[in-house]
C-alpha cells in the first residue's frame, strides 16, 4: 500500500493538502471509496455508501476551490458518521429495525457545523441498535468486524466509526459516548476517541439514549484531528439549552504544547484491578513514556468507583427506557433480544432509586475532583482486556449478557456518570496484534489538557500511525 495514498493521511494533513491543491477532493474521495469497496464486505462498517453523491460533491468542492472559494478548514474532505446524526432528507436508521425507513427532516448541529466547514458525505456508519450496546453486535444488520482481526469485536455502540477510522475508510467519524461508546471502539480498534464534557457539544439532532449522560464526540487518527473537530463543533446552540455558552479554548494550539512539568495521576485501585496482563504491561509502558516526556506521574486515591459504575448503569437504564416506552408497548417484537431485555429492565427500576442516583452525582463529582486536585489529568485503561471475539461476546439475551457488558464498561461508566471529558489514545498492541487504548481523564471542560497530553504522547510514539493490513 502506497504511503502517499490520500486515504492514509490524517484528517489535518489531508485538509491542508486539499487547500494547497496538492491533491484534489475527488482524488481523496476516490481513495476512500476504493478502500470502502475493498474492506466493507469484510468489516460491515457502513450502513449506507453514497459513492456517486460523494464524487459529485468532491467535484463541486474542487470547482469552487479553482475559483478561489473555500467553505472552511475541511473544504472537500470526505467523512462518514455514526448513523444516529440526523441529516435532512437522509434515512437515519439508528442501527434499528424500528427506524429502518426514518427520513430526517432536520440536520444535527454537530453534523451541520462540520458541513459548514466544508466536509462532504461518504455515507453513514453502522452502530449498535439505538446506541445501546458496548460490543458492536447488531441483531438487525449484523456485527461490525475489527479490521485488526475480523473475528473480534470493534466495541460499541460507535462500532462502524471505530472500524472505519481504523481501516482508513474515513478520516474521522462522529460517535456518541453515554457509557463508553466512543472510547471503547477507539481502544478496541486502535484509534483516538474523545468523550467530551456533558454540554461541550450540542446534542440537537442526535438520537438520544440517555438525556443526562449522552455526549457527542469524534473518533479520528490523532489527538490533533480530534482537536480540529472539537473546535469546529463545540459551543452554544439555541437548539440545545444544555450546550454551554462562553469562549472556547484554542484546542489546536493546546496540541502543540509540551507536557514537561504537568502532573498525571495513576489510580491506586479499581482502574488497575483485574487487568489482563498485556493491558497491565501497556499501562506501565504508557506511564514510562509520559515520564520520559517530562510529566510527573503520581498515584491518586479515588473515591469508590464501583458505586459510580452502578449509578451510571441505573441512570442510563431508566432514561433509555423512558425514551423507548411507547415503542416497547407497541413494537417490542421489532427490537433485538439483548436491547429489548435491557430496556425492559429499565422499566422495572423504581423512581426513588433513579432520583437517588441523580441526586448523588453532584457530591460524587465534588469528591472525585477533590481527590485529583493536584493533578492535570488521570491515566487509566479504557477496558481491562483487548477486543474479545465476536462469538464469545455474543451473549444476546442470555443471563450472562449483563456480566459481559459490565466487564467491558467497568472503566468507562464512572466518567460518564461524573460528566467528565476523557480521551482514548492508542497505547500499544498485544502480542497477538490487537490494539490497546489508554484513557486520559480531565476536569470538566478541560478537553484542551487531554488533547495536549494525547498529542505529546503521539509525537513520542507511533501506535496511532499503524494501520491494519488487508490480507
């Protein structure tokens, strides 16, 4: 595979190359579509492929640029996103049978801001049904496969996003993170994924799963790419009153700063318990690299995170069931068995339990922030294992389903419950060739710090540059 193949470039690099007319938007789109044609039968990463429309849009972008007209920093860059971001006139399935023919009448704010920056659409990406599942299984459209080892999971629910970015089918993709659904596909597929602070990016026009936990964010090749996308999408939105107003940091500038003198915490418990030996090794190697780059690494004693995982699960279950209540009554047969079981479980949780879990969030966040008062970020594994196989994690509606889900989401859910930002970065590979990610966890709205550390890590390592081979 030629290193000059446009699809192998980073988002930042390809955007600059198109702007400088070193490569045309058509050449870039064709490069991506050629890879989609090659990889899609193996990965099942796309929900819809829109080749003709993408090439026509690329030609229009090239014609505009020839006249000196650019629509933004991502002019002519082709992207595909998780199939839960509404785009007016497009079918948005949300990975479900129930919305198989749903045509959006509005466009999500996050997607619109990327379109306003000049992006063009390659199609839409697969996902877990209604974004409710951490493995990438889908009872209606089939599992998405991991390009590093196709019999292994991608992680969910942004399964197609993780798989497609890893296989270099798209330069970046929107995902969503409610219980780990950006960070887990990033970890399992070897890409960079940013879970933003609740309120950092508007959720208007994105299919809801859990109104108080949902976050919008990108999966991309690099921390720098995530910084570029965050800067374009973040900020207030009249369509979403929970989107935070006020000035935004310069995220791209943050990625160029060194980490010498920063203090990074490693938890003494929970996030380091019961790790697979190779994940434990990669955590140690990550810490060693951060130290070599000049960071001070200290141990931090966090409040009991097990309670946070349980509280997140309870909040998510109730809010998801509330959103789906009408369909659960009228169309239960149209859900996959695992999603149906999980939604029905949510209906059985008492209101008092939900309100207690909600009321506890403020004190829990205060206790966490007090524990990390002396550090700039915390580093921890995204999950205790590398990607399991599709077969061994396909527990459907069996009694073991929740146990499997619990194990995979144990290290991500506390962060969602607290509403904190977290950046998953590729940190190494198992001896069997599977990628492993580490997450950097920050203070509320301090994504800039995480991107700064992530970019410094990526300047000193090459894990993010390695791409799976088609063999």
